[in-house]
C-alpha cells in the first residue's frame, strides 16, 4: 500500500529541479554498458596523447618503496604504442576475471539464491517490516549499512537489494530503499561502531608517511575510533533525512510496470503464515549454529581463522574471506527454512536455486566486463595517481596553515576520489604529501587521516570508479529497466553533498572547537 504522501506528486523546489537537471543530463549518456566501453576507449586515446606529451609528476613516496620508479617520477603510460596494445590484448580476460567484486558477487549470490528461492527472504522481510513505522525503517537501513562496513561485502551484496525489497513490501519506492542502504554502506564508509579491516591498512600508510618527518612515529588501527563512532550517528541522521525528505519525494510513486517481473513478489504484502513462522524458527536455530561456528573459529586463542602470525581477529582470514560466511549463512538458513516449509526437498532444489540466482545476473556480468577494462586501463595509464599528486601539490601551494585548511583538504580528497576510487590506493599516493605537509604546520597524523576518510567516503556513491558502482546500477535496473546512469547519480548526489558539508563541519567542531581527540591516544596537534 503506497503512502498517501506518495500518491500526490510533490511540488518541485529549486533543489529538486537541480537534481532533475543532473538526471536529464546524465541520462543523455548511452546505455551503461556502452558508456563503460566508450570510457575505456577514451582512456586508451587519452593515454596516447598524454604519453606523447610525456606528462609526469614527482612521486611523493620514498625511493625504494613498492611501485616507485627508479627515477622517482610517475609518468603517463600510453596504451597506444606496441607495449600498450599487447598489454590490452593479453590482459583483457584477466581484467574481467580478476575484477574484485565479480567473484564476491557470484559466490554470495549462490547462497542468497537459496534463501530467496526457499522463501526465507520474503518471510523474513515481511515479519520485520510490515506495520513498522516508515521513518524507523529508513533509519534502521542507513544504520545497518554503516555498521556493515566491518565486512563490506554484506552491505553491497545483501543489504542494498534487501533494502529495495523492504521498501517495496511497505508500498514505498524500492529505489529509495536502495539509495538509503547504498548511502550508509558506501557514503558512510568511514563511520562505524567497530574497527574494520580498512583501519589497520590506512593506519599503516599514515604511519609510513608520518615517519618521513618523525621516524619513531606510530599510528594504530584505533586512531580514528572515537570520531568514527560519533560519525555513525551523524551519518545515520543525515542519510535518513535525505532519504525521507529529498530522495523519496523526488522519485515519487513507484511504477512497477517498469520492473523486471522476476524481482517483484506479490506476496510481499501478505501476512506471515503459521507455516512460514515455523520455517523462521528453524532458520533461527540454523542461525545460532552458524554464529556458534563463527565464534569457534575466531574467538578462542587457537581459532583457526585468526591471523596466524599476530593472532589478530580483525586483520585475519575470517574477515578477508567473509564472502564465504555470506555463502554459508544463506545456504544454511535457506535450506533449514525450505525443509521446514516444504520448498527445499532435495539437493536438486538447492542447485536449481543457485542456478536461478546466477541467471539473473546476466546484465551485471556484461556490465562488469567493460567496467573492469575501464578501471584496469585507468590504473595502467597512471592517470589516477597523476591526478592525485597534482591535486595534493595544489593544496601545498595554497600556503594555508590554520585549521580551515582541513575544509580544503577534505574537498580535495573528495574530488580525487572521483578518479581514484580505492581508499588505500588513493591514500598510498597522497599521504606522503599531505601527512608531512600538515605535520610541519602542527597537525597530528591521526587527525589528518580522519579528515582524509571523510573526503574519501562521501563521493564513493557518485563515481563509476567505485568498484561496486556497476553492481548497484545492475540492481537498480531490475526495478526500473529504463534507468540510466544519470538517474542513479542524481539519486545519490544529495547524500554526497550533505554528507560532505555536515561531516566536514562536524570534524572541525569535534577536533578544533571542542578539542576532542579523534581516537584513543590520538593527538590533534603535532609537536616535534
């Protein structure tokens, strides 16, 4: 049942008309598959031009570091000469099969398919959300997206499509649910209640950059924990308000005739039956079993999925291979539910469910082939690294020294993120510039890293360079077959804008006005 507020088309205010313009311009672009193919071709042509012009910048990383050339320069690499053409031809297949999200999505969908085909997802969604307050569901989805960052595959592969199903079950626009989840998972990537796998990685890069100034300086994984926890509630609030008051009204009433018929479930508005409740109880028992197994291999000192060298639980095979747990989780719970309600009677039913799930990913696989080439070509040409270093040098040349420099710093990181989507790759190139520069004018590496993470997170949701962007686009087209890149970007742009603005102000108030450290033992100012 659609909400009454959705049955009437809202008046278009100035901001909504601006988003309409962004959507219209974006949708003038060709089909997303064609767009990625053209972008890949464009990178090849541009690399030839920049290679001919011998474009290069000084590599800020220390000599001898991994990836640093002998002459200490980052040069534009042409893909139009003999070496480039040979690299394209020999790397085309590896680019596709090695594209990080592809394997994750395929493995996870094997498990999700079992849960979906058994009826578990439909029953679970209806039992959780039917009759729930509209705004509370929105808040819960954004919050769940942020928390899922500890194991980000859960957010991208499971939560985002599930949020669309939840909104559809409530008679709301499924793309609004998808947007809310995407905003939490990716736009709020650097907010969390827990320390995730990215924290020790970024801390290591920050420490190496800080040691260019102070060889004894150390940065720990919990360096930004206090600020991350507080940011979780800020991003939840902003994401929920943007969904309720901007994105959902702009989308208007959902037209189910534009959806892929296989994605819509007419039972989503039905009450949960006694048989389904029985199945959910059996799935609950299966859940306890899976959680017990997870605890057994991670919690004890001898847990086999802890880091075998350090004993660490976060930086460990448990989280590195979390997609395996997604697979186990959904297969186990889906089969337990299916056996109880009669939808899973043999191994053939499980196999059929897996095959059906993968058959729905045809468009995504085609999209990934061309997106993978674009991302690989962009990396080969060094254009992302050159852009990052050029932007960092620009900030250095401004000569600013007061705390207000962090507003410029965050904005610059957000812009660089549009072309260099990996958080660690971007920081590896720019940290050797930003960290020493800001340390020399009195700011601690921990505070610098916290500011960087704001810029890196807020534009994830509007850049095709983000590795899961193609997956989100494929999910969205299942609810609207005519959806283009412009619609997705216009839908996510308000989140980026409001996250960037309010999160930056929050950082400034937290760090420089209130004087609260960004993490345990993390100073705000650096004194040599």
